[in-house]
C-alpha cells in the first residue's frame, strides 16, 4: 500500500479547491471519531441524491485533502483523508464509494479509502488488495 507523505504532497491544486478542502477538513476529522455504525449512517444521509463521482473528481478531491493537511497526507491519516475527499466530492454534487476495510496480505492493517467503479482512487494497489468491511456508495434519488 502506498500512502502520500509530507515530501510528496500534490502540487498545483487550485486555490478554490484547497479552500474547499480546508472547509471539509474539520467535519472530516470530527466524523473520524464516530463509531462505525454511526459513521455509516451519517455518510448514508450525506450521499443521498448525489451522482456517482468520476475517477477524475475523486482523484482531485483526494489530492486536495493531501495538499492542505499533513495529517491527511501521512499514513495514519487515511480515515480523515477518505472522509474529506468524499465530502469534497459531495460539495460538487457527486459521491465516490467510501470504503473502510483491511489488507488481504499480512500484516493486518486497517485502511480507509475512496473508490470509483470498484477501483481504489490513487492508492497504488490492485483492486483486490483490501477487503471491504464498510462501504457507502452513492444513492441516487428514484425518478418520479
């Protein structure tokens, strides 16, 4: 699993996207303290009515979170990074699939990430590297 570090933080993130990332950083960190059941319920409400995010939207959101926060850019920041990226996508009207789970290969490690169409966004690992334990996928409104 590759994770960003402070030395290879994304450059060239537009100011507007960096400001939006700072805006969602506090709620993302606050959400990271919720128990899994409550977190899943909150994210399920937040994602209602959103369109599925494209890979580009999700990558831009993830890059913005890494650009504005050293915590999100480091290995222990996967949960606030993934939550912030999902919330940032939601500000734009879309939602990636938010996931948390464990690695398939030893040693046991928990991880949180976002994915689009079953592919982890910018994680640098194969699609089946993690076992998903909790997912929150986009839920679109039924046509009336």
